[in-house]
């Protein structure tokens, strides 16, 4: 018996300060152009409902570790 090859998923976490979802083209903003993020979103999983561990930026980023 041989073991099945392990396939590791590609995971990319984008973190941006002061960026609201409605300021992105793929989220429906008709004015802002975000072609690269739009293309990435089209090929990715997007979480539209999320919660954070802390409403302040720095502690929230540290909680990912």
C-alpha cells in the first residue's frame, strides 16, 4: 500500500487597516477600481460575515498568531 500524496492547500490571508468591504469593486462599489482584488475574489472563498476578537487593529492582528 502506498500513502496518498498529501496536498497542502494554498492559504493567503490579506490584512488591511481601515478597509471596509464596501470600498472594493467585487463587493459592489461602482466607483473604486480594484481589478487585482476582484480577480483574486473571483477565484477565492470570500467570508461575508465575520467577527473579530478585538475591535482595535493591532491586538486583532496579534490574535491571528
